[in-house]
């Protein structure tokens, strides 16, 4: 018999806030599909009629979602990626009035913790766009003028690289992750009437190939045809 059982247990201490943020973020954004879903939902919530998803190396190198929505007002730049910062509700009772996909204020904050995130946006009231760069805590660290028409582009570089084990698993299973993402995106293409959604992927050789696209029809039947092909 060893006396391992008689050794005192380690002291219970609080985990530092940065580690908590990383751990919890990995529970909000679990897959490539979740990351793309959150960004597409943000675009639709912003009133976009055109959403373009661009991937590099199936999403391992870059995930970029651009839209022609309302854009982000300057007053909201700093709170854009902070945890539990949202324009959708102020307290719990507001939940019954929520009519948008997102409302918790967790997605962009979590994506900051899991990747290098930058935003280029131009609000409908602005004369020029702005590029915003955020650190892994969702804090705005750089802002510069940037030419852009009305709307927003969110870029994620090296998704999951801040969690080495998860990143390795992500790269090893990228074909499965990519396929799941396409299936989720197809669902949004079908139900998002009046919204043109396109997706393309760029390989290591530099060739960009279209993956899917809809025309922005008001008919779900048309969207189904655009995704799966016309009836034979």
C-alpha cells in the first residue's frame, strides 16, 4: 500500500480570468461550422441582403464573412467583441421580445479568444470604413481608416490556434469539419429568403473555387434548387 491516498489534496484556487475566457470560449464555438454559423447570423441580423463566406484551406488558415448590412456604429467599436455585450437585450425579461438569431453577446468574444480576429466595417451613416483589430480578450487594440462600402467584414485567422490540442484535432479532422460546415451553411441558404449567400474556398495553390450560392430569391423552393439543383 502506498500513502498516496493520505497526501493532502491541492489547494482549491480560482482560475485566472484569461484561462477561464479561453476555456469557456471553446464551449461556445466548438467547430468550424459554429464559427461560420455565428458570423452568418450576425450578418443576417444586421439586415444584409448579400453575405459572402470566403475560406482559405477549408477554414484552417482563414474564415472571412462579408456582408452589406447596416455596419457597426463608431460608438459600438469597443464593445463589439466584449463578453456579454449586446444590443439585443438589457435584462432577462427582454428575451420574450428577441427576434434575432444572436442575443447573448458571446460569439465574437469567443472567436477573439480562439483566433486572430479583425473587422472592417462601414456604418450606413459613416463616410469611410474602419479596420478594427482585437486582442484575444476582445479588447480593441488598433483602429485605422479603411475603404469599404456599407457593411461589415469579419476575418478569423488560424481558428483554434490558442488551444493547441483542439487546433491539432481541428487540422486532423478538417475534411469532416468542412463538410459539416457546408451542411449547416446550406440550411441557412434555404431559410434565408431575400438574402444572397455565397461561399468559396481557396486552396494552398491559390485557386479559389465556388462551393455554393443562392440568388437572393424570396422563395425557399428557389433556394433549395440553387443548393441541390433543379428537379430532374
